[in-house]
């Protein structure tokens, strides 16, 4: 009997409930199809073995060990060598594919911010980006058809460990030419760090300590038994907020289990909001201390803070559909100097074009050191908006496509409205916007609203939520 547990298949990869919708058979099908896809595109620089190479990493979820073992075996059976990075951040795998291993791709066993019972697969191409939408369709069709040609018995790949994989990631962050390492060290920041027992503890603590920070650690053990709900949003970060105040920390950092999202807490124990991680990064990179000039890219669910900061420095902000690969493709198209998503994801082409919490933390420390004040002051120096994010279960929406079409028709006729249909429906007015879309990662419809005040944003969010009923 087919499982009734959710299975999400999208440009964000494959994810579901481990042991229910994510089974060994499912892993075999999707990884086999991925292996075949990689083998169809020979590497530009073949490894010494003569076989293409894949980097395999995972977050700390308890189910990760068996999924990793199945995935490694399937890749080898396809004729691919496998470098086992172990429990590492997703962006570490992306960076290693791009810089370190001359690989044809990477595979990450993770379900990102989803709850502990979930797990899944993220597919990385040879350029360090997640698979493009067209290649995802090809992969998913092959998986559905069960197409996984295997290598001959004497052509199977070999697996080998990749020791201390996070070292390259930390070193790359420190080597960015505009990161004022000595100035940061001189500030001797105290930072409260919550990695929610995901993959980020060792890497994030190592990075902060290399920058001279005293780390007040919470939930750093990579056990996969999450101390709280793993999505780093304000309602889940009470323990970290308390720790910032009680320890007298200069600020706090929270990351999700696969360490591609970074959220900041000010010195008073108040979350800045996910949106301001990218805002701070854009301000630092475009501002007088670095002075970059060029396009900036954000997704359609991200705050106008990014647009306002870009405009201040004469730069253009471009928008994309939600999903890291969509942002990445737009960044490549316009040759962006920075981009990201309003969930705490910063994407820096100088390192690699992927959401990267270590990069985000490095840029936040750089900005704070140059600012010379407090984290609350740093946020206050940026444009101020309030954003509200809600979810409506798909099961409660009779026909999501029809509802979105009705929303489009209703708002397109309003004077002053700008309607964007690239990903669901986004409605923009002069002083507020709302974005309604089906999630790539959960069986929900997301509603995100931004306005000058929290009350106004909540009112708009509730207004659109009522229309989904």
C-alpha cells in the first residue's frame, strides 16, 4: 500500500517522512536517476581513477545514516566514485563540488528546516548550484520510470572519506578580501550560537572562534535530536534570545539543520527578523567599506529592505521565483554581486552561488565591526519594515490553482496594484505587498505580507488567508 505521508518533489529536491514516504526504494530510484544524469555529462577534469566523482554529505538527522549508506551504494553501482564528507552543511558540499574535488555533482541528505521525522535529497550540479528546473524534470521523469543503468561488476565506483570537509569552507570565508579579520578579532565579540543539533555546530563554532569570538553554545551537538522546532524563525528562538541576555552576548546566531539559513538576534535578545540577514549583507557589500556595484537579486517573498539598500547605492534589485536555484539563475543572468532569500539565506558569488550561513555570519560580523555600534543599531540604520508569514495547509484549500487565479483577477483590477505571477501571486502597492504561493518544501500555501507596521502586515496577511478558505 502506498504511504499517505507527504512527499515533496520540486526544485528544492525530494523530501518526506523517513521510513514512510522516504524509503530505501525511493532513495534508490532518485539517486540512481541522478547518477545516470551525471554520467551523461562527462567531467571537464576527470579524477585520477578515470571515474566521475560525487561529493556526498548529510545533515545530522537520525535517518541520515541509512539514507547516506543507500545513496553511496547506488552511486557506486552506477560507476561513480563517492567522496564522503560526513555531517556537514549543505553549502559546504556545494563549495566542495565547485572548488575542491573536480566533481560532476554532489548529493546532500537533508530536509533542511523540516521537522526531525523528515529527510530527503538535494541534488547539486557540477557548477555547485542545485539542479536547474529543466534538469530536475529530467531527473524526476527518469526516477518515475525507474531508469538507473548500472555499471559492470568491474566498473563500480569506490567510496572514500573526505577528512575535515568544513575546513575548506571556513578558510574560504576568512579569505574573502573584504572581510576585516583583524578588526573583527579586535572587537572580541561574544556570540550566542544555536545550531539546533543540526550539522552546523562544528563549522559555525570553528568559524566564530577563528574570528576571535567567544562562543556561548546552545544545541551544538550534531545529534539530529532537535532541541526545538528547527526552522529559525522568532517563535522557535526563545532559548537563544534568553541566552543572549543572560550571557551578555553582543548578539546571537541561529541556523537551520543544514546551515544554509542564518538568523540574527540583537544584544537585547530580540530577533532582527530573517529578512535583515540579507539586508545587512547587501548594505555591507554595497556600502563604503566594500563599495561593490552591480545588480542584486532577491526572491519574490523577500523584504523591500534589499531594494531600498540597492537603490541607495544606485544599484538595481531583481526578483526571482522562490527557491535557491531560481535566485541563482537570475544572479547568473544579470551578473549579480549578491543575492539571496528573505529566510536568512545569503548568496555570495565571490565564494559560490548558494545560500550559506557561514558566509552570512561572516558578513554580519564584518558589518558590525565596521559599524562600531550594537546589532540593534545596525538594524536601525537600515530601512524599517515589518513582515508577517503564515501557512495554510494544502488540505484546507479546495483548489489552490483556482484560488490563485481568482486572487489575480481580483487584484489586477485595483488601481495602483502591480501583480506578479511568476510564482503564485504577488500583489504590490506603494506601502505594502502580499505574496501567496504553494510551498516547494511543505504541503502548505504560504502567505507573506510586508508593511510599515506589524499590525498592517498582519491585517493584509489575514485578509488574503480568508480568501483561501
